[in-house]
C-alpha cells in the first residue's frame, strides 16, 4: 500500500468558516461518526422525509410541488412552498413504476430507468394532492419530453425557460434579466403575487450558512475520512437543498457532526486510505450502499463530491439576480451537472478542482444506463483525465433499489487495488 496516504497533509481549511470553539466539559468524540447521536438523528430526519410525509403536507393544505429542489430552492421556500425532488419518485417500488412507463406510456425499454420510473410513478400518483410540477428547460431533455405524459395525467407543469451561458467571460446582463423574469413568473405561479424579496434574502442567507457548514465538515473530513464514512456524508449532501423539511434540526445536526469531527481531526486515524472523487451519483437510498461499502472495505474513501457545488449565492445584489448569477456561475464552473444546464465540457473543470483539492488518486464515475448525457460526459472525462494521468473507473447503474452486481463490486475493488 505504498501509494496510500493519511491525507493529513492534504487537508485544507475553509477560510470563510472559522473552527467552532471547543466547549469546556465537552465529551470526547465517539469512536465513529456513525455511532453518534447526530448521525442517528440525521437518519431519522431523512427517513421522515418521504412520500407519505409529502402527501400529509398536501392534505393539510400546504403548497407542495414536484421539482424546484436545486439552484432555485431558496425561491421556492420564499414562496411558502415545499419542493419535492424528482429523486423521491423512484425511492420505492421503482420496478413497478418503470413497468407502468413501458406498458402504459409505451416508453422504450432501453430508455433511462430514471425517466421511466419517474414518469411511471407520476402516473400511479395522479389522484394524489400534489399536482404541480416545476422543471428547468435546460435540464435533461428526455425528462422534459416524458413530463408531457404527466400533463396528460392532469398535472400542471411550469417550465423555467432554458437559460444557459457558455463562457466565464460572457456578458450576462441580458441572460440575467431574462432569468429574473422567469423567476418572477415562478413566484406568480406559486402564490399569485410577486416574491417577498426580504423573505427570499433570508432564505439565501440561510442557504449560504448551511453551505459554509457543509464545506467546513468536508474539510475536517480530509483529516478523519473514516470517522464519517461515505453514507452519512452523502446523507448530509442530499439534505442540503431542502434540509429534509426541518432547517433548524438539520443545522443542529451539522453542528453536532462538526463538533465530533473537529475532535476526530485532532487525532487522525493511522489507517491509510486511497482518496477518490465521485463523479455522478451512487445513490445510498437506491442500492448504492453496497458500492460504497466495497470502496471503503478496499481502503478507498470518497473525499470529493461533484453533487455538492460549495458555492454561495451573492448577497450584494437583488435576490432574484443572485439566483440568476448562482445558476450561471454553476454552469461555467461545471457544478450541479445537467441540473444547471451545464455544458458537458465544463464538468471536468469542477472534477479537476476536486482532484487537486483532495489529492485524489482516482475518479469513480457513475451514470445511469440509457442516459445519453451521462454516457457522453463519462466518455469525454475518461479521455481527458487519461491525458492528465488520473485513473477513472466507469460504472453504470440504475435507480432501482437492488444490490450491486458481483461484476460492479469486482470492478471497483480491482480499480482501487490498481491504485494501491
């Protein structure tokens, strides 16, 4: 294991977020983050954020929509609306939903399992209270096409018109004005009135606070990577856009996890590891646990996460303009993937930054079988990082809650052994 590292020298501190002061009489950190009360509280919070809970909120008369759970999330919250990410549509019983898409909507079997499960589930839920869908025109085109089936099922669709910038130096006055108009329309669609700008400013500040806390947590994890394994880390990242419906509790959990990590980082584990960056998504809820377990059993550890941008919204401009700038910055920095309408060329920019930041020895690239965007990006990145001397292992997955295949496990373990 001559090429492994303890990563002590690779740790970098987020200068914007000072270390939390050590409190007198504080208990020693637990032997593992997964044994902590904070992690157990995080699991409970995530489990309660479910389809049944969304239905209860809708039955109570609260405004609940599908979508609106990414870069636009502060606006949706400022409109007193609960945004339910599309990922919740394939959390359970996804094979049945996929079969509905193939048999009822006649979507070809070779299509992306994410799109099929999503459209099939919306058909199965067509009599429920959540009847509005918000999506971005620069997201996945097959999803946009598939949502027309949902319109036929009686859902009300609102599309934020496609807005994309392609160069960091590009003049943005016109696209910013255009997107602000689109966001104004979203507020009118949700509430019947313009957005409350003060409330939106508060949501943006909250988002930035949580983002800084997560950056701090990820920085500390560089020194104690096995203290907080991939599962709890990914649950934190999944909860970032919506706080699992409870921002106060989510913030408190972040503070507790950070306290424990600060203590763990003072005495880094002597266990050697192979730092990795994850490109794409291995969903811990729908079968990815086995892959994450295989990685860590082989002394690999994911330290770079493409699914978390780590950027803040600007607080020096009007709030709707702030959201517009956030989106355009994400596009040209390769953050947030297709959710931001990013060019396939730019995602490698963010990946390269993560590789340097974490001193990763390799990249685990995962995409959903049948996704044309994912296969294209993976091909481009494989060639690019090959020239950079950074090994990449390519995985294909589905959204179904099934254990990884023996072939996938062997592929991951062989890759990490090659890096050892």
